[in-house]
């Protein structure tokens, strides 16, 4: 009787746990993570390929997918080992469906579909940008509605999230994504790849007012544009080659100041106009220290609360995919079904 009671209570406890094994390979990081109940990261293994692509100044898609194929099994095994779980302890699988590089996406999707088929585990395809937004839910207790600023290597978007599945894109970049602008400016100045973290660090030593680069506000629209600003940096460097070397930190600090002023002012003005009480930052550029600082300063006295993830959760990782999957599923138990395996990689998937 006592044993029976013990077994029943164990079953009840187990029922409270939802372990999601998530896989993310949309670009040049292969990542696998086990997330428990949507918020507790049991493991988050990220295998970066930066050393492979750095010499080319950007991601080479063919190399990225080839390395994902070689790596993904080890990354998944390590994620399970670090979580101290076996595949039998996993309730649901999640994988990034898109947007991203098609070859890279396919590597993660094929790994997830194979696990799903062999172990009869339900599999949920997840939007990578939704994942970036949900990185915030891993560390903060947030409830929609909120205004999200998605700033990454391929996206710059102002999004209203009304509830856990409804998004409205208010505006997006008309040309370069903000992370792309950082990477291109860093390449121009021979600072290495990826450019964002290098510029972030170097700009701390520079004068952000040294050059008054243009602030592309596109007044009257929620859209962004960063290619003109990037061209202004190109023009400055070609006209002042000596000063660009001597005052390198000032040049990057001035470029960064123009970028962050536009992002911060435009986002806060939009939130005030639409009476949104919460702003959520998402994507790799959300790791930028100057951006976080300016947002924190300017948001004071507005009554708006600002959220952003820890730097490691801003860039690509599978924990954010597991978290997004949990909130998609919440209160619904997904059952395995072979039809789940028919979805395809979607390189241009929209929110
Ligand atoms: N501290 C930082 N400051 C500014 N930019 C940064 C910082 N850290 C990373 N980035 C930039 O973030 C980008 C990478 O972010 P992320 O991994 O979210 O992009 P991605 O996955 O390539 O694109 P997307 O998410 O749009 O598909 C790069 O452009 C990188 O330079
Ligand atoms: Mg990304």
C-alpha cells in the first residue's frame, strides 16, 4: 500500500514536468537544449562555427551546413548528458523551421525528425524569430501584450505581440538588418567577424560624438533603414583614411551612437503612441551594452518596463526554441503522429 502510494505520488510529480529537447541550426551555430517547464534550462549546448567563417568575413552557407551535419549528433548527445537525462525522459522535441539558411535548417530538421521517428516523440516546428523573443521568457516573468524590438543579423522589426501566438509586424528594415550593418562596418574597418561584439567593446574607448553620422528615423513610418548610415561610414573612411586609423574607436563609437539612438528613440516613441507598457528586446544586437544603457536611461519616467535576455541568450541558441515551443503547447499534450514529420524547412518564414 505504501509502495503504491509512493508510485502514485511519483507519477503525479512527473506529470508536472515537461521536458522539451530543442534543436537550433538556422545559421552558423548548432545548438541543442533541454528546457523544463518552459523556463528551467537544464542544458544549452552551443557549438559555434565563428572560427570557420571569420576568415571569410561572414557566414559561408555551404560550410555551415556541412559542419552542422558533422556536429549535430554530438551536440544533441551533450545536451542530454548535461541535463542528466536520457531520450526517454523527453516529452516533446522542437526544432527551428525558419527563417535561416536552407542547408543549415535542414541539418537540424533532419536530426529532429529522425529522433521523432525512432523514439515516437512529438515534434514541433518553431519560428526562429519567435524563439528570439521567447529568450526573454526564460529569465523574466512577462505577459503579453508587449512591443518587441527584434534586432539580429537578418532582422530589424518592431512587433506587437498580443498573446502567445499572435504577432503584428509594425515595421521592418527596408535594407540592411542592424546586425548586418554592424558586421559590414566591422569588415570595412578590418575588425573581424562577427562585428557586433568587437564594435561594442571598442566603442567603449571612443567618443560617440566625434562624427555626427546621419540618424535615419524614417519619420511617419515604423520601418528602419541602415544602409545609408553604413555608406556614410564608408565615405568617411575613404575621405579620412589616416583619421579612421588614428581615431578608430571614435569612428565606431559614432557609428554605434547613430544606430542606438534611432533604435531606442523610435521604439520608445512607438510604445508611447500605442500605449504599450512593456518593451522586449530580442536578437543578437540586444546584447549590445550601449544600447541597453541608452534604453534604460531613456525609459525612466515613461512608465514602460524594459526586458532583455542575458547576452548568451540574445544570440542563437536552442533554449529559446524550447521555451517558445513550451508556450505554444501550454496546457496541451502533443501526441506523436507521423504527419508531424511532413513540415519543410522555410528559409523565409514570417512571424
Ligand atoms: N554586443 C553586440 N553588439 C552589437 N551587435 C551584436 C552584439 N553581439 C552580437 N551582435 C550581432 O548580432 C548578430 C547575430 O545575432 P543573431 O544570432 O540573432 O542573428 P542571426 O541568427 O544571424 O540572424 P536572424 O536571427 O535574423 O536569423 C550579428 O550581426 C552580430 O554582429
Ligand atoms: Mg538569430
